[in-house]
C-alpha cells in the first residue's frame, strides 16, 4: 500500500527517513520517479514529498563559497543573475535539461540522486570540485561529489538520508567555465556526450588551473585529469584535449552501454510493452489510501480526494472533466499535458496531484474571458497555427508563461520556450509567428 507524507520541515523529513529507512522514497519534482513508477522499475511503499521545504531551494553565492540547495530548480539556476560570468557553465548546463516544463520543477538534488550517467549538471559540478551535504537520523555529513556518484542509479546516499545542498569554492579572478552538450537534436535530448571545464589564468594568460569533466561516456561523470595536467603545463589546448581523452571511448564503451540499459526515456524503448495510451498505468500500484487536496483551478476552488500515485493530469481530466489538457506520452517528452501552476508551465503527467495542495492551476479552459478569446488564441486562429489541434492547448499555455515573464521575446526565445512541446503536424513556424504577433501587440485584450 503506497503512503504519502509531506513534511513541513527538514527535521520532519529526516525523522521520516530514519523511521522508514529504505522504504522512504523522497520526491522533489518527481520528473524521474513518476516515470520509473509507471515503467515498473520503482515500487515505493512510502513517498516523502520535499516540496514544502522551500528553504532547500535557496541559492547562496558568497564571497568564498557557493551553495546550491538541493531543491533549486534548473530554471532557478538558469536565471540566477550571479551565474552570468565566471559560472556561466551552470546556466549552460541547466538550460539544456528538457523543456521549460521540466526545468520549472526538476531539481538539482533529483538530477544528482537519480545518478544518470548523462546527468547534465554533474560534469560542471565535478569540474568545480563540488561537495554534497547529506542529513540523516545520525546527523550530517559531507562527501565529494566524485565519491557520491557511484554508477547508474547508485550513490552513497544512505537509506533515509536527505541531500541538503551542494557547494563549491568561489572562482578566483581570471577564471571561467564552459559546458557543451552533444545530442541527436538541439532540445529535449539526453546527452550522447557532455563536457564541462573550469579554467584559471594568471596575469600573463598562462593556464594555472584546469578542471575538465565528461558526462555520458562512463557509468558516472568523470574528470579527465591527463588533459588537465597538460593544460597546466601549458600544452596547446587542442593537443591537450586530444591526448587527455585518448582511449576514453575505447575503454569506457562497454561500461557506457551497460550504464544506459533501462535509462533511456525514448518512447520507442518503453519496456514492458505498455501501450502509449495508458502509459503503463497498470504497473503503478494502486491503493485505497486517499488524500484530500484543495487547489484552485481556473479561478475556482476545488477539494477532491486523490491517491498518492495520481498525477495532476489524471485529476484534471478524470475528476474535473478538463480534457483540454491532453494525454499522450505520459513521460514528460511530448509536452501536450502542459498546464500552468502558479504561472509556471509544467508537465502535469509527471507531477503528483498530492504535491499541488494550495496551488493555482490554469488550463486552456480557463484562458479566455467568457466568450472573449485570449490574444494568443486569436493569434493562433488568425495565423493558421492550429492544424490537428492536439498540441495547441500546451503551445498556447507555454506561450502565455513566456510572455508573462518576457513580454518582448525574440524568435530564438520563443522557439526555446516552446521546445518542450512537440507538434506532430510540424506546424512550428505558424505557431512561432502567432506568438510573435502577440508580443508585437497585434492582438490586444478586447481587440478584434
């Protein structure tokens, strides 16, 4: 029987971890856990939600040390003003994790504790010599990130321990970082290989320190210490990189293949033969425990009872009859289930309904003002952006979230904001044109 707990403090969460041990599954954004539950790879007995522990989402950039709370989201890291200079690689790695819907709820702690060999944040944190702080019933302890990551899906986090934060030393003067990810496409893609570097130069431009890490080429992200040493000895950067990484693919390929078995989120490789229409729901253990949640949907207050494994998508469609929120992949890949929560675009198919207590939800049904369509709806009609229509509710809601945050986006920003939603009719250009027209003020509220 699946039970759900949502502690209000870290001490309460740690106490629950100590009480239940290995039976306690901590959940933050849930973007990985919910999918694994659907696929039958995880069958937790107790879910301990951390979403109320807002203090763990803090990002503190001090003079000597940087602290990233485990609940800091990828979007928070992507938009943090302190990460625009020497720590730019934190932005570069965070902004390629899924689409906006994933990054708005996916957390640093979840990314690291899931321990995928292709985790995008791991290489740059490894290059920054980051440490992790864990808290359990026996107290707190700190580990180097390089030691914490043990292999695919494996870390040194003991049963019942909570990852509290990640920290690293501030960069010295004349330092910089960079991150590059290679995948089969430019967005919504798992890394085939990723590289991160942190470099410090002296006043003459000579390299005095270099730390390089690779992702997706081994069971964990790895440091490339030979290349680092060559750079410190003033070898040419290209020569150092070639020599330092020589043999990585040859030596690590079998381990890499083993590491990725069962980790891909491609719809074409969904194990167990579950049909796409049901997302393998039968594989998620159903139970008789009920949780009462109150939330606001499209300006109206609701109270309903849900099971711990119910997603927001299921509640919106099955409890409230709001079928404008579409169901398809159920793995946060296609984006057609997008809704806005407190103004942020999220994939409702991987967000547990129990984590939405007290939240404000907007679906496509609540966008218009009575009979008056929203400017985005008018623009989509005028520009012929609607084809089969299946992705359109999600596209419009993503566009609304973008324009609320940035009223004058350029085309690149529009495309990037919409990248987390796939159009099966490939009608992207007209969709982009419609959003751009609204940004130019061509479809104001109350206009034709």
